[in-house]
C-alpha cells in the first residue's frame, strides 16, 4: 500500500527538516556563519569551556560530522579568526582546537540565536516529548 505524502513519516520529516534548516540559516546569516560552521564553533567553544582542547577527530565525533569536511570548515573558521588550530605536542599529525577571543564571544550569541529558533520551531510540542522523540530517532544516548 502506497502512502500519500501527508501520511509518510519520512516525507513529513524531510519537510520539517527543510523548514528548520531555513530558520536556522536565517538566524545565523547575520552572524556570518553557516549552520555547519556554527555547529563546529559551538562544539569547540563548549569543549574548551569544559577544559578540553579537542583535536579535529574528537570534534568531528562530538558534532557528528565527516572528518574531512570538518577539516575544511575548520580552515574557514580559522580564516575568519574564530578558532586556532595548533599542532598537538603529543601527536604532530593532530591539531588541537581552541576558540579565539572573537570565537568565544560569538559562540554564545550564535547558540542563543539557534536556541531561539529551536524554541519557536518546537513550541507546539512539549520539550520533554520533543527531546525523547529526537533522541530515539537520532539514537543518541543521554
């Protein structure tokens, strides 16, 4: 039995995701960040504030991004002066990441912008219900 598009969970998820991504892009545009740049900057900043200087592989795992793509985006963030990539003294093949002063100032502002979009987007659903469903779908453990 073929479902109509409005009865297809995958089709509905696709459209919901597109709408959410448009809203996120609109919120991050004035901050001169793409969505993936935001994710990698925010994860770097968060890890730094928790006493870590992650390497690119650790950051990619935290963010759920491809390692090669992560490296490319980190170069763009470095060119914008938002992060530094320094050779790891324990492994010269690896680069340790740190948000710069500008990156550390921008990250919380960008996070607030994204959280505002999320609050509005998910407002029709109880927060606990939304988190439970998304964790189940993403298969993340808490």
